[in-house]
């Protein structure tokens, strides 16, 4: 018989419940603060459901009624400098953190609502109604609540999507020398989401002060937890990552508070993350004012059983038993909360003059439609005083350098001069500078800020985003190959790209994402894409695509200085190319939105980027077509050099867009559409494009060459342009 030994988790897993002694020992001021917050949140949520039933809430109304105990118990002792974020059902968490910020967790039950509290309720309701007076100017609504001043980092509509962002905030807290913590709230549905599990692993590996706070309300919409997972004690997820974990009754706010004190002790001591699971119950359906039993997935008996354990009744009952409260005061707290919400609603609504029986939102409170695109990106004012240099016009002393070495040295230089710069990605800390050597110099000057990550793009991209949103660090994220962006698409596009605009234009997102195009290396369909087209059609990103070593230095410096997320695309074909760069200068900036005319010509304008600049130059010579060659450098809509492009088109009256990659994710399709909108009257022929085929590159050398565009394709296209324009073969 084989010998067996029972294995135990390396960190404890505890279930906590309160006793009468705990309530007797609890500070009456703490209990009063809890009761006040519970009533304010309950009255707020009831108002939201009332307005939703009147058709005044545009979009979802994910009520937290019944779940308030977990939020209040966990947030009431947090500092303002502690961070929190939540998911789509987060009104209660946001209000609990914000109320604690305003009141320190205290409450005068005889005078519950101060002017500041009333303003908080007003701004929160305004945001949910989509009004300009909201925290995010009405853009975030119910599911994207943010108040940075209070430590409320922003809730998230993507299930599990906010968890990596919270990890980035926690990383910034720890590495800024504080003992602050971050709490990320999510539900039972998110515990099986990759972003949450990847982040648990990353937070544990890096000892981040992050609390994974699971609100287990038993249902993901209508699917029961036991249907979705075998281990329905969801705090057990933490044990596999070596995270101490607690399970507690969320209908008992004091029990939650005691658990959070234990979890905070772990996190503030630098001992890594914690998992807290609270058992709670949402009284209503996923969205709206109907109970779940109305849809058949719950019974009325189940709902009634949970309502008998209501957190407000629990706290009030214990306070009455202990003599901290009388019935009249208890009733008065409820009435004060309701009156506050009547006041707030009255300030935002009015009687509809077209239907006296209905209310409407006061017309003057809506955002100005003209502001719809404001805040997609910053205004680049941070570049106002930088020293610019365009290598295309530089005639000073130079030195020879390989492209990859220029990339490495400028990254190292920035890390040497700016302690905020942090590099993270897979294997960036090994192999003498990552898989291609770009982090070589960074390792020499600041190895402690070169973070090798687990293979989990979704988690470490989101962690980098959280660092950027925190503002104390400037992350440089590396995706080993651009195809991996699909693994992290939520963080890249839903989170990083949209964050500034979604939260009202208030958030800077200083983040650089580096990646390399590897077409021609035999890595096949899943390691070879050009990401330019995908990013150019997504909100919020700026894109640079350097074709020379000297351009790389200036473009990288500009990208890292911007308060926007910037994709820096490299190409493996360029890495070994040796070129002249300005001697001894790694500190110049290439101007934002400035293309380079690499060759003047009169017959056709060739627009291209990266390695295709050199291939296009070669093709132009071979074709003997007098083409004007423009190296775009900046590829996003906001940063394209339309002045240079327009001047060339007015001269040549023809355009050829050249790129290497697949036709389906092509950058040129978007660019061609924009050019014909702007310059249709100057075009004497349809815009022509050179791209790869519909297929992604294959492993076979022959099929790979057939799938990507090359010099011969450009030559053919140039000659066809001349023919179409009547210039002969």
C-alpha cells in the first residue's frame, strides 16, 4: 500500500461569527456609524429603484438592497487613502467608502445628514441618472462610480474586470512606502473569471496589500453558485494561491468588520493579500425592482428567510438590546435617510409639464452633447516644454547604433532619470534583457523596477493600468507578441483605453505598451500579427510605429511623457539594423503627430510605417515611379500628421497605403476611409492598398511569405497606380 500524508494549505481558512460578547464590546460609536450608513444606502437604493420604475434611469439599476451589511462592515474602518473598486453592483460599496471618507465612520443619529453627505447623495444619484452634475459628468452612470478623493477608484461593468486594476493600485501603495490597502469587491460570478484568479496569483506572488472581497449572493443573474462550481465556499479559492481566507455572514455587519480587522492586519504588515467571502442576499432580481421569485429561479420562502436576517434589523436590534438606541431614534434615522433622498430627488427632478402625473429630469442638468468626445485623450499639454528634435532634419554629430540597442538604451535612460518608470512583462527580468534584449540596460540601472510576471497578460496588463491610474508610477508593459493582446483584450480596450473618457475625462492614464511584430520569423498564426489596425479603431489609445533607431528614441520619450496610454510597435526585422543616431543624446522628444517625408515625389503618395518604410523605398526605386514616401510614425486618429499627408495628396492626387499584415485586421482600411472623407476632391483614382492576404502567416516558410506583403507587391501596386493615372506601363 502506498503511504499517504494529508496536505494542509499554507495559509489559514477561517469562518468567523459574532457572539453576544462581541456586540457588548463593540464601540457604540462604531455601531451608530454602521446603522447610519445602512439606512442611507438603503434609502438611496430604494430611490434608484423608484426612479427606474418611472423610466428615469437610462440603463441598468443593479440594486444592492439586502447586501449593504458586507459593504458597510468592510468599509467603515478604511482610511481615505485606502482604495476600493467594485463591479456592476456597487452603489452600496461606493457609498460606504465615500460616507466613511466624509464622516470617519461616525454618525450622529439625531442629525444624520450633513451638507457634505447630502452633496454625496446628490452627485451619486446625478451620475446614475447620467447628468452633468455626477462624479463622471454622467458618463459612468450606475456601473462606473468613481470618487478618487474618497479612495473610490471606479466600479466596473465587466465581471472581474476591476480586479487587476485594484492590484495595480495595491502595488503602488506598497511601493510608495505606505501601509495602505486596496479592497476589490466582486460577486460569486467573478470567482471563476480568469482575471480574478490570475490576479490572486499575482497579488500573492508579489505580496500586495489587496483584499479580494467576494459578495456571495448565491446567484449570478439566475444561475445558482452550486450549478457553476463544485466548491461553493468561494473563499476556498484563495488557498490554492497561498492567501489567508475568511468566510463570514454578510448580514452581520459587525462580523464583517471583525474579519476585515484581521485581514487588514495581514495586509498592512506587508504579508500579502487576503480573501474575504461574505454571504449576502440581493432582495431583488439582477436588475430592477422585481424579486427573483417573479422570474421563477427563487422561491418566496427563500427570499422571506433572508429578509428576516436583514442587516439593518440586526444592527438596530443589537443596539436596542444593549441600550445604545431607543425605538424613536431608530425610526428617526430611517426618516432622516428618506427625507435626504426626497430632497436630492427634488433637486434633480421636476413635474413633467406635458404629463402632470409624471416626473422628468430637469432639462438644464443634462450634459452638453457637444462634449461627447471630450476626454478621450489628454490635450498633451505635458509636452509643452520638452526639447524636441526631428532626426529627419538633424545634421549634428551622430554615432552608429543597432535599432534594438537604441531601444534598450533609451529605456534604461528613462529608468535612470525617472524613478516612477516600472517595466513589467514575461521574462523581461531574465535572458540578459528579455527575449530580444530591449530591457538589458534597464536591468543594469534599476533591476528592482523590472518585474518579471507570470504568464497572465490579462492580470499584469490590468495591474499596470491600476498603477497608471494611481499616478505615482509610469508603467511600461511588454507583450512578448501582439497576438497576446486578445488574451488581455478586456484590460487593453475596455479598461485602459476607455478609462479617461468613461470617468468624465478626469483620469490620466500614463502607460506605455510595447510589443513587436514578428512576421517572417516562422512563429505562425498566433505570434505574427500587426496590431495597428485593431488599436486604431479602439478608443483612447495613441500609437507610435518607429522605422529607425533615432526615431525610436524620440518617439519612446514622447510616449512615456504623455498622460495617455501609448502603444509602441516594434518590428523584429528592424532590431539588427544599424543606423546613425544623434551622438550622446537620449533625451530628445520627437514632436507629437509629426510624420517624416522620406522621399519627395510627384506621382503617388505612399503612406506606411515600421519595416515597410524601408521596403517601400526599395520598391519605389525598383518601380521607377516618382512616389512621395511618408513615414507616418504616429498612427492613431488624434495624432496623425494630416498636414503632411494632405499636402502630399494635393500634389500627387493619388494614394497607396502599404502595410505588411493581414487584410482583415488591416490599419489601411480605416486610414483609406478617413482619407477619402477628407481629400476626395483631390483624388484622381481610388485609394490603393498593399496588405498581406486574408490568412494569418503560417509556419511554412513558403506560405508565410505568400501571406505577408513584400517589395514585389509594392512594386506591382506602384506601377498599377501609374497605369491607372494614364502614365503608361
